[in-house]
C-alpha cells in the first residue's frame, strides 16, 4: 500500500511507458573476420567496424588481430525455418592473453560475429 491511500504516484489506473530514449541494447554481437585452421577451428579473429559505447564517447581502438589460444564448446542452432531461417555455429574461444569470447558463424550468410559470453 502506498502513502497515497492505495493510489500510486501516477494515479489510479495510469501506467507509465518506459522511456525509449534511455533504453539501449547491451552485448550486441560485432562483425568479425575469423581465420580457420585446416579442420575449421578458429585460430585468429579480426574485429570489423566500430564498437558502440552508448555514451557518445569514442571506444578505445581494437587490436587488429586477436590470436585464439584454445577452443571450448562448439554447438549449432537451427531455428525459425518457417519464417526467416536462423542457422548458426557457435564456438567458445579463449584468446591469447586470457580473454574469452563467443563466436558465431551465420550459416545462412557466411558472416562471423563475436560477443562476450
């Protein structure tokens, strides 16, 4: 019960819509060029384009090429075949220096993407 005799701050039956100007996506995938070994495992990643910060500031420059130290789990997702098909191969990788990222290959377009797990 509120201090307003059961009526919320905005009055009875009135709802407040979220402010769209304050919403932003987090952990968006970023395009990448992925170098593969002869068995199809990632050995290096090159990030493509600029990373968005959401605060209007320029992000720090990305390393041009990130070496892959090891490959963890690999799995595939096939979904929404009845609308716009989604077919992706996901690869969890450890980068040289200890970072961990998730790669996925869009099997429909052939593009690679990277994001934090």
